[in-house]
C-alpha cells in the first residue's frame, strides 16, 4: 500500500507523535510505502500540494478538517480518503470561558467535521464516544485507540523502596487547568517535593508552591515517567474530556506508575478500579488513594504490574497498527 498521513501540526504535537509517526515507522517495517507531510497553510500552496499526491495513495487526514472543495480535490482519483481523530473537535477546552449566549460547541468545527466525515471512505476514531458522535455521518468507522510502543515505554529496572513514592503528572500546559483542586487536596499530607509536574510551561503562580516543576523533554520523557510511582489524570466531566483517549494513563502505566484518574470517559475503559489503578469520583479520594498507595508498597507494586500488563495487552503499537493496515487493505 501507498499511504500518506497529512497533519496540521509538526512532530512535537502529541497526536502527531503518537497517532502518526509510530504508524509510519511500523508501516515501513511491514513493507508499505508510507510518509507523512504537514499541510501548507497558504491556500494556493495547499491546492498545489494536493495535486502532487500520487493517485494510487491512501490519504489519512489526522485531525485536519477541510472545506468541501478541498476535500473533493484531495479525494479525486486517490485510492481512499481516511479521517483520523482522537479529540472532541466539535467542542472547546473547558478552560475557555463561556459567554451568556454561548455553549462550548464550536459550530464551524462541527460543520467541518461533518463534511470531512461524509467525504471519507473510512473514519478512524480514538474511542467509542467519538465514534458515536459521527456515526450518523459515516457508518464506515474503525476504533483504534492511540497506541503506545511498549518496547520503548518501560518501567525502570529497579525502584528504591526506601524512598517516599513520587506522585506525578505529565501533560501540555493547556491541561494544567485540571490540576489546582487536586494539588490543594494533596497539600495537607504530601510535601511539594513528592509531587512532580512535567509540562512545557511552569505551574501558574497560585499553585506553583504545591509541587515541583520539571520541563518536559522529548529526549528524557521515558525517564521522567519512570521517576513516577503514582500518576494523576484529573478531568472535568464534559464533552471535551469524554473525547479524550486516556493516553496520559497509558504512559504512566507502561512505565510502572499506578494511575489515579477521574471517573470520566475513556478512563473507565482503561482502569479497572482497585486492580490496575483507581477511578476518582469524589474530591477527597485523590488524597485517600495517594495515602493508601504511599503506605502500602506491596499494593503499589502489584497494581503497577497489572497496569503495565493492561497496556501491553490492549494498547501496544504492533497489534493496533496491524489492525489499521488490514482495514486499509479493504478500502484501497
């Protein structure tokens, strides 16, 4: 197969790093001709770009929604057009303030999403919630969670059982929005030196003293994850968060940290409560389960092992990539 992934952003964006580049690498090993390119911003350059794509190519649009004219031009005499997405693109981040006559629906994006799905030969959704939203536009849907290369994301070879466990959070700075209540809850019993926040930007001033900040590094990401014993994923409960695919949890779990996550959306399909992590319903449960895991190293280690097994079994790159190639074979 000849496959071209088209993205709006560069390789540092998480959706490109984990839903495009690993598939490109895997496809090449499987003998497919595959590449990825960033779509030009300028309209005239974009049209020229579409015309240079070979006709026998399966084009995968990763989260990039297009107008009807551009879709028609892109699809013209290509083998197939696939749309892949792993976010609730029709709604806005919960940190965006609402006006008196405005809900969180992004009407323009909702229209573009519908048009893109209608034109696609196949839609690849990151979870069931996303599938259910677009299934009235296109019944040809494949659910493929964001995969993780579990040969690269590994637990540390050893852990120091004599040190107090580290509670961690890793994510992009826009999602620091979810942290204040959790950090304040933990502050009564957990010193800031035990809480590690890893992001591209520091914590805002009003909570900066509640945790240690470390700048995210692509080169050191696995080591940063391996330093965590407990991983946090707090979320609000809304359309935006229900569309998230829990990738942060998979990173924690693959690297041997026990996840604590809000009982929202796809989190509930990753975590089996009390077995490979804990799902949080009430505000005080963050501190409750951190204390439980901190005081019981045997429980922490057994749950970390189960967490790792879950990711390897259900979210490893190799089987999910092969599932995608098999699906593309049917439409090419």
